[in-house]
DNA sequence: TTATTACTCAAGTGATTACTTGAATAGTAG
DNA sequence: CTACTATTCAAGTAATCACTTGAGTAATAA
C-alpha cells in the first residue's frame, strides 16, 4: 500500500517547477524569452545580470522543463518549451495581482502617474483599428516586431520614439503595446506621447497575450 | 524614465508566489486545502509534518496570497483564497507533467502497476452514470464528500473499502475518484477493487477539477 | 482557578540558493 | 596555428530556507 514515497516524489517534482519560478530575475528572463528566442547575452543585458549568473538561471529554467535551447554557431538560443508555460506565467501573474496587495498598489501607483487613460481591450483595438480611428504602435525592439505583431501595427522601438514622432498622425489616437501587462515599455511610450500632446492609451496587455488569445498575427518577411 | 525599480519590484512580488510553490510539502498542503477548508492539525497529520512546521508553511502560503484563514473556537481553518489558485496549481501540474521526464516516468510506472485501465473522462462518466451503467465511488474522507461530490456518487473512504465491498454491485463497473489527478487514493482503490474481481477505473482527475469544469455538484445537508 | 487544546512565535542548525570570480570549452575568424 | 567570442563550469561567500525545539498565546473545559 504505502505509496507515501510516490506522493512525496511527485510533489518534489512539482516543486522543481515552483523553484524555477521563485526568483524575480528568473521570472524576468522567462518573460523576455516568452517574446521570442533569445541568446544568453541578450538576456543577460536586459536583466542586468552577468553572463555566468544568467547562464545559471537559464540552467535552472531548463532543468525545470520551462525552456529549451539550441546552439547556432557561437550563440545559444533559449525559448519557452511550450504554450503551457505561457499559461503558467499568466496564472502566476493573475494570482499575484488578485491577492497581493503590494502588486495591486505597485501597478496602481505606476498607472496613475504614467497612464491616466484606461488600457484598451483587444477586440476594441481591432475594431477601432479597422475603422481607421487609431494608430497601433508596437514599441518593442525591431526583432520582436518582426517575429510577430498586431496586424497593421507600426513599429517604433521606445528609444526611437522621440525622433519618429513625425510618423504619427496627431489626429489619431495612438494605442501602444509591448511585451505583456507588466512590461514597462508601453507605459513609458504612453507617457512620452501624452507629453507631446498625442492622445495615447495602452493595450490592456501585451503581444504574447494577444497571440495566446487567438487574435490575428502579422509577421515581417 | 528609469522604472527599473518598478520592474524589479514587480518581478520580486511575482517571485513571492513562486517561492510559495517551491516546496513539495507546501504543494501537498495546498492540494489538500484545495479540497475543503482544513484545520492546521489535519494538515499537519496528512502531510506528516509537525504542527510548528505546518504552521510556518501555512504562513508562507498566506503571505503569498494563496490561502486565507479564519479562526473558529480553538481551531484555525485554512482555505484557498480564490479559484485562480486552482488554475495556478493546475498549470503547475500540467507544465511539470509535460516537460519533466521524471514526472512522466513516475506517473507512468505508478499507473501501470496500479491501474491498467485508462482513466475515464468527465462527460463520459456522467453519461454512463445517468444510464445506470457505472457505480461512481468517492473514496475521500466523509467530510470532504459532504462538502461536495459528483452527483450520484457513493462515499466509501479508502480505509473502509474492504469492509464495504458488499455495498457494491459486482455487475457494475466502478469508477473511483478522489482529490485530483495525482491523488493516490483513487489509484489504491482501483487496485483493491480489481484485486477483488471488480471492473474498476479511475476518473481522469479529481473532484476539484470536476467542480472547476462547471460539472454538477451535489452536497450532503 | 488550573489544565488542556490548537496554534503561533522565536531561536538555532544544517542545507540550499544567488551571485561573484576566474578558469575551461566550443565554435569562428584570421 | 593563434586570437576572439559566447557560453558553461567550478569554487567560494553571504543570504535565505526548512525544520526542530521549546516557549508563548488564545480559547475552552474542569
């Protein structure tokens, strides 16, 4: 009978996945990997970690089965090992947001100082874009945009926004999006645009969620 | 601009939830709490931990926003803080099962030694039960059964199964279920029944998943 | 009142984790 | 071949974690 070992072993295995999610830097790496395949030094740079440290975090994620990697030339590219990992990350964010007062407050205070407009829902964005009422703005880096973006969206990475304001029609409302509901790129973009007199809003969440929801996706060939 | 702190703080908060999921004992407690409200010593007993240790684990789960508690008389009852926690646990299990060879192997070897029959899907169970073709057997303890069970299911806790075999119709197939896809009660029950010559199978997962899927639920008044 | 129960808190210990530093490996370029 | 780049490995340290022990706190019972 017993089976106490089976149970114990099983929960220990589940805990390995939990452990992989138990560190802020690893979660940041995961969110970044969720956008597209990433090399180790890209990841190290964006998360502000050393190569060695990043490599170790990636090893943990890999051993937990959350990411896989392939080697191409000198570089090693990491990606999520499946869509279920996106679901898991989303569940984690959702739970954190619903039950942790600290997260609510953090997002709240950031939103009110940066973005007084309510974020826009996905379907609403598609409708307004189809009617030519809004300009959809993808503020992610070029490679991410190329890997897949919201149909009709134009790509101006955040750091280029200031010098490309002329490309935008001041009469149209601008809807910015980036990597996810907690990616700060879109917040910053909206802040900058509103500062320059544009009417700007954020998409309710980011591109991975858009794709996940089964909305249409355009790629650059 | 900056906002590096916002991002960092946000991921740290998310990691708090991950940390809560990073220990096997805590996951076991969570799965047990997912069934119904539980007192601390019930939880300590089932997980084989000391009271103090259990209490500390529960504090971690509470601070991560995964459970809440209420005091009634001497006892403190813990429960999940929302359905989104069930979703999170399910995502964790799913990811672990899909990507961790160890889990696959563990479940596989356990299934093949204990349960040669394939588990039964939810809707299929309802259909067959409605037609009177199967006996649905809830092998969880009485209190859990009372808190909610599959309509028409009879309750025989695992330890009473041997002495209550006469209550079961040998002509009917028996479908057993318990707390979840990895709860060992149903495995053991099926093993015992098949040992006694019954035709027995497991429900594909357990009662929380049944409830979660919006299937009908019966309670004992 | 004292005793008992159910639980939490606090201090201590060994194990694990995150990160750093420096060396090792593998693939590419000259 | 050597030089260089991207990555991993290995060793060390400070911080954190899991668990134990023993004391402390409410709520109930005698």
